[in-house]
């Protein structure tokens, strides 16, 4: 921009209007900085939450496997107890006879 052009713009734009425009530009810059910071914070939060979700999913899978194993163990023990009770009934019937 030449000096003549700057002088023409200065003559056309009153100082108050230029000052108001300058303030708007600075506010826009501040808003941009705040939005950029908010985005960075949100991205950190998303990363942390994804990590926590992954940990919970792993814990859930581990607990699911443990539950399945416990149910199998319970069924196994139930079968063994029923077998012992059956043998005890047989003994009781033999002694009663």
C-alpha cells in the first residue's frame, strides 16, 4: 500500500471508526484464542475419557470371563454334591433294608 493510499484511507475513515474496528479485531483474536484453548481442553478430555472407557471395557470383559468360570464351577460343585447326596441316599436305603 502506498503512502498516498494510506493517506486517502485515513482521510476517508474517521479515527473513531478505525479504533472501533481495531477493537473488534482484537476481540476476535481473543475469541479465537479462547476457542482454540477450549478445543485443546476438549480434545484432552476426549482422549482421557476414551482411555477410561477402554479400561472399563477391559474390566468388564475380565469380569464377564470370571462370571462364566464361576457359573461353570458352581455347576460342577452342584453335580458333585448331588452325586454325594445320591450315594448317601443309597447307603441310607441299604441300611434301612
